[in-house]
């Protein structure tokens, strides 16, 4: 028998939120996605310890929990940066320059799509479609949707979010 310890002390609020989600779902195996959402919302990302803990509590093979966590792009196995940028790469956004936006963010901050910058400040993610095609190309910076943007404008917005002074155009 494998003993799996909780990923955080029991008095940790994050752990209590996860345990409440497990209890609320009745420890049902078909509630795996809901429980993983609760875990990620509480801890910020899914650590290997969290995945093992969820697997043990739901009586699922760890491989199945890991498979679900890696299949869906809204789950993250890495800690997020201080600021998150999501670039839409739906068809219309792609045609209107989403790739240039992703490349500009990578050049400016060193964060390739799906990664976090080396300093841990900026995470860049790609979305298949954000459903705002009339505003293409779009990015979501720290939860704020910005439409009809360019690589330069997206980089500038992130710099402002980081507290850096705005760059003056020549």
C-alpha cells in the first residue's frame, strides 16, 4: 500500500479548498477534471505531489490523472509567471498576425509559447480560439482581452504590466 501525503500542511487554506472539492464531488472518479481545476486554482499549478494526491483520493491510477492533466491545455504543470499572456491562434487571428505577436513576446521576454520567462515574470500561452474573431488578432494579458493588436503593442502592454517605463517611439 502506497501512502500519499497531502501536498501541503492540513492547516494550509489551499489544501482545505482541494479537500473540500474532493468531498463535494463524493470522491467520484468522474469528477477528476473538476478536482484538478480546484487543485490548480488553489495551488496555481499542478505539482507531481498534487497529481499523486488526487489519484490516491479518487482511487485512480496516477497515469490516468497525469494523462488528463497533460491532455487539456488549461492545466499547467509548471508555475505560472507573475503575468500571463494568452495569444489566440484561431484561424482569423493566425491570418492577421498572431504568430508575429508570439514571436515578439518571445524576443522581448524570452518566453516561448507554453513557457515562462527565465526571470519568472511572464508566461506565454497559446489558445486555439478565444471566440472574438471580429477583434483579431487578440491577446489576453492578465485576464484583460486586447483586440486588434500588434506584436509591438502587446510587448508594450506587458512591459507596462511589469512596471517598466513606456518606450518612446523615435
